[in-house]
């Protein structure tokens, strides 16, 4: 039995690190619905942190649209180091509260689903590297309303079941001037 204890401890650690992020305490009571709550223009402000000490702050201009079957979200990123990037999500509703999706850097298919008040999105991304091979990591996003019209997005980044980074951002609707 003593020989099995380290194996059980390792399994518990891997399982704990690979779990989905919880719904934030400051989530509003309204259920997040992606095709409603991210439609139109938003400004996102956030940061990425890794266990290696990497830290990137960014702003993104988001434009979301729903055509009745497909939700498209164009993300124009500007990082604090001057780098810019554009990504486009295509999320298709495949069943009530269930979605599949793609984005330029996603490996395979993303899966999204309603989970109570939250919307969860899980996907693999190959991060660029100096050797050109990249490293495949798993993102687990949780999106919720904060009760004031903003969307909160927290994410864990995992590699082989270990948590290696996190992302948080706040998405604020852009107020359109009425003339």
C-alpha cells in the first residue's frame, strides 16, 4: 500500500491541476449567453501569466455577430510589447447549450457549453516557439456576466495535465454614439 501512495498523490495532483476554473465569485446572476452577450463591439483588457514568469498585458477590440447558427468573434489584439495579432472564432451551436468551434491557432475542435450561469470553452492551442515546433497547451475558459454589462473571462492553461498559466480579462461593451 505504501508503494501506491505516491502514485495516488501524483494522480490527485494532476487531476487537481487539470480541473476547470471555478465560476468567479463576482459573477452576476444573469446566465451568460455567448451569442447575446458578446454580440457587437467590445473592448477587452487582460493579462496572461505563466509559471515561468512570462507576463503579457493586452487590449483587444472584439466584434461579435450571430447569424442564427454560427457565432463569429473577431479579436484584434494589441500587446504591451507592441505586438499585434488577429484571431477569429467560429462557434457553431450543435445542440441546446453546446457548441463546437475553430480559430486559426486552435488544434482540432474547441468545445463550448453552458454550465449554469457560465459558458465554458475548452480548446488546444499550439504556442509558437523559437525552434518552430511550438508547444500544445490546453485552455479552459470560463465566461460570466459581472452584473454591470461586462463579461469576465478567466482561463487556466495546462500542459500534460499541469497548470502552467492563466489568463484573465474583462470585456466591456463599446457604447455607440446616438446622433
